[in-house]
C-alpha cells in the first residue's frame, strides 16, 4: 500500500510530496531525505527537534495606495 512522503532538502525544507509504496526502488534527489507524512506541504520545514513539520508564516504585502 502506498503512503504519502515529503521530500526534504538539506535545509530541511519540503521540496516535493510524493506517493510511494516504500518498496519500489527509488532514490530521493542527492542531498535529500524522505519522511512519511499525512500533513506536510511543499514549502514547510521539517523540525528534527520537534519531530514535526512547521509551516512558515506568510508575510502579506501592504496594499498600495
């Protein structure tokens, strides 16, 4: 059965989310790792200390007058 995985780069940012059975031969891109997840999205950060993903706050640009 396939599961959802986050592809995480060396800066701990989620760069992709994939569905993988965990058995079929596949390698993440060089310098990346994968972690099973149901909630992570592209742009989130993996926080090793928390063992969880953190979504960065969006900074809204003020309306131009």
